[in-house]
C-alpha cells in the first residue's frame, strides 16, 4: 500500500531531501506523480520536490496540472508562472502572473515575481502599479517586497538614485524586523565545537 500512497511517498521524499538525498527523493516524487493526478495539494508538494531536485521540466508539468485543476487559484498561478520562468518561457510566465494580479492587484509577492521576469523599459514597466499597491499595504513584508521590486525596475530604466532609495528602504524594513542574532550563531558554533571536538 505504501508504494501507491502518494501522501506517504511525498512525506518520505521530503525527509530524504532534508538529509540531502536528492536522487532517492526524486525517484519517490516520480512514483507519486505516476499515481496522483487529481489532488492539487499533493501535486503541488510533488512539484516542490521536483524544484528542489532541479527537475524544472517536471516541476512545470506538475504546476500546469495543478493550474488546470484550479485555474483561478492564486498559489497555483504563482507556481505555474515560476515554473515557466525556470524553463525560460518568460512571455508566458508574465501572462500568467498578470492573470494573478487581475484577480488580486495587491499581491506583493506577485508584483515582486513579475519584476524579476524581464528587464523593463521606460515605456513598458510596472512602476505605477507597484506604487499604487504600496500605498494600500501596511504590513512590512509587503512593503519590503514591493520596495525591492521597485528598486529593480527603477534600476532597469536607469534611475539609479531612486533604485538605491527603494533598495535601502526594503533592506531597512528587513533589518528592522529581522530576528537574526550574530551572538546566537556564535554561541551555537561554540556548543557544536564543545560537543563534537574529540579529546586530545
């Protein structure tokens, strides 16, 4: 039963990925994909495994299946757009992300993803749309993503000073809310050395 239980196969594949065993994880993902073609949640998880294993054509195939099963689902559209971008189908990727943004114009992650697809020009960019989106958000994560996306597009059109200010604002928001501590890392490394250093 385990050989055909896609939930089990996906969970086992994720465990293998966590220990760096990508070849065996890929075998299980392929097996799960063979037995599963109707459950969007399982297929999405299979697609993520393919992505981790750098099997981008397989990731695209699964992402397309999910998108066809739930065509107006924002997560499905986002994954499909990403998969298209991974295989170099940039125009199609942008069309899909544009569809997502018609459904939810304030999706900051989608705006960021779209900014990464191609180099924009002065006559063809998304700066106004992102500034409008930025004015509607209060969450720092959304503001951070939008500032990074704006920075990239301003840089594309040669507005380097404005790009720098956007990148600076994004970095400031990230640093302000980051819980990273250098001391925590140093203490952790000291503990590892204490536990695993062989006695002389």
